[in-house]
C-alpha cells in the first residue's frame, strides 16, 4: 500500500485529505507536523510521497518557526531524504505561482486548495510516485 505523509496544521483540511486519500485513492495516510518526526519517517522509507502545506503556523525546527517550503528544502538537501516525492499544497497563490514555489523549494509538484477535482488530485499523486521508479 502506498504511504502518504500529510504535513498539515488544519484539522478540517486533514480530515478532507484523509477521506480523499484513503477512500478514493486507496492510500494509507498519516498526519505529522513535527519536523523531526517527518525527517525520521522519510529516512525510514515509511513515506512514498509527502503532501506539504506551505503555510504551517505551529511547526518549529531547532526552536524556530518553519514553513512547508523550508521543510521541503531540508528534505531535498539531505541525501537520506532527497528522493521522496513532495507535492506542495496551499490555498495561497495562483497556479502561476506554482512554478515559483516548486523552484524555490525543490518540490516535485503543486496543488492548490481547496481540492476541487478529487480524481485529478489522486492522479497527480500517483504520477509523482510512479515517476520515482
């Protein structure tokens, strides 16, 4: 089963992601906000893809606030975690901003919120996972 790690600080959004990922996508989904735990999960190969919220209000690393772009940069800069696929997910910006966010962070994909087409969302996740192999 494909393991999706969701980095999201909004409980409503998490419930929506969980329903779409598990019921429609057939994925195993887990929620995390703690950066150290995220890094350990990826190092242990327990995530096939990460859905990374850009705006995280409650995430800290080394005692400092950190957002999804910075977490993505950390993961992509570490040889032990660089290969995991990361899709940025955010309600801010436009589709034109997606290219900027991807270049800035090193992410592999981008999806705006709210998710309006569940099947397209699932297809994007699958394509990023299969692109690794």
